[in-house]
């Protein structure tokens, strides 16, 4: 393959950081050609179109790559099986970054470029998630925001000076990111932890206090992944989109949290994730019905490790293969239905069923004698035996 020197392929969102990167790559890195790549993982169509229009003005060539189905089936489905949650953050953007990075590397090979680039700062996690993939390639890596130590204000000033039209201002300098699974809002006055988030930062969810009525829905799972809603079968992408709309109307899926970044910095992060909240809540409830107590105990540890690796962008870590193998084995039985009540910001499980449920209504009933209660007396004599011995010594 012939590599064209000074040709860079940039992971392009269409926002402030990546738009400013384009002229910076020319001015500071002597890139003769900048090719932008936007990976569609479920962003609004209007955002994709705006990114394409900006790229047409700023870059030498642009590509938009549709990866929505791949994102759902190869990234979100494993995440659902693993109950992917990091410190209360339902993983969404972290799991998307490696996919985006891989598509950028593929484009760089096709374009015979010499470098790949991203617009991440040196304070966040995304630089690590992109570069965990980038550094496995032979391309040079450019990270203008980090390497030039630019502040958000400096970026805005730079954009204004060069007439770059970007969707961010000094009044609302929020950093917003969306995909089909999650929407994040950070930066600006939200960095003041005493600031109550203004209502206008939310886009996917109704204010829970203003949501009207309640609604019952039934989710169907097969092999640990959602396959149906209210007795209708849907593909993964369509199902998530429907649940985002449905849950958003009921104000479900808002998270305002303090998050420990990989670098050790604590940061305030605000998320909207209606479908993720509904699906993950239902999935965990179904697991409780079909997995043994010991399976659940070990899986909780496995899930936590899985989520930490995913948060760090280390999807290629060999340990991930082992974790996935365990998780996939447990999910063979996670098939059934879960009925939920959606009401003013809450998604509550109210009923469930599964063909391989480890539950017997007959055995657990107080009005049934299939199990002779008297048999439990022998067990109770041994239960707490060592504790009783210890306490006897202490009293003496």
C-alpha cells in the first residue's frame, strides 16, 4: 500500500472540537489533506446532515459511515448481557468510541493516509478509548486539542476568528454527544456542582414531574437480548428507538452524577438514556429469575470487571474474551418476558415469566405441603453454629 504523507483522517462529530481540528491540522501539523469521517451510531439525522455540511466547507473530503446496526448488535447487545454499568453510568458513549475508532482506521487504510486524528482533550476518557485502537495501527496520531493545550474558550475564539460555524457559544458552552443508546451533556456552568441543571439541556426526556399518566409495557428477551415489545417482534435498533420515545415521554432515564474518569479526575456528567434504563432494569430482573444464586454472585463481579474495561475502551483486552464467554453461557437461559410500569421517571418491574425460571409457586406457597416444613429444623440447628460458639466464648 502506498501511503500519502501528510494526509490525515479525522474522527469527525461536526462539533466545536473536531471542526477546529481541521484548520489546526493544516496550520500546526502541515497536513496537506484532511479527510473527515463521521460514524453514524444513532445520532439525530439533522446532526449528521449538519456535520456533512460543515465538513464540505472545512475538509478536503468527507465520509459518513452507517454503523448503527453494527453498534447495536456487536456492542450494545454484549453490553446488555453484561448489565454494563460504571458507577451508575449506563455505558453508552464509552462503548461507541472503539467502534468509531475502528472505522476511522479502516478509512485511513482505504485513503492511504499517514495519520489518524481525534479532537479529544487531555482531561477526558475519550482520548484513551480512541487511541487504544489507533495505537494498534501503524498510523501517526494527532490530537490537536491535547497537544496544543487549548481551552474551550480558546477553541471558540479560534472558530470565530476563522468564521467556523459551530453549535456552541460562550453562553452555552456545553459538550453534547448522542448515539442511539445515550445522550450526554457536560461542561459550561454544569462544572459548578452547585448549579441545578437548566431544563433546556434535556432533549430526550420530559421533566418527570410533568409526565402524564402511567403505562404498562411487556419486553421479551431471547438469549439475554431484547427482541420484542408488547407481543410484537422488533430488530434491536428499532426496539431501542421505540423505547427511547416511549420512556422519554415518561421522563425515564436521567442521570446526574459524579464520575471517576480513568485519569483520576472526578467530573460531573449528565446523561439521558430512556431505552437503556428500561432494558437494563428488565434484563437484570429476568436474570434474577433464571440464574442460580451462585451464578448471580459471580456474574456481578464479572459484570463489574466487564464494565470497567468497556469504560476504559479496552474492548481488545484478552480478558474481555474470557468475560464474554462466561457471560454468554449464562445468557443461554435468559429468555422470557418482563412487564414494567412506566411512571414519572421510573421503570418498575411488576411481573415476569421465563420457561427456565428457577421458581416454583407450589414449593414457595404458604398453603402447600409439597415440602414438609419440619425437615427444615435440622438445617436450622446447624445454621449459625460457629457464631453461637464464638459468642459463648466471648461471654465467658
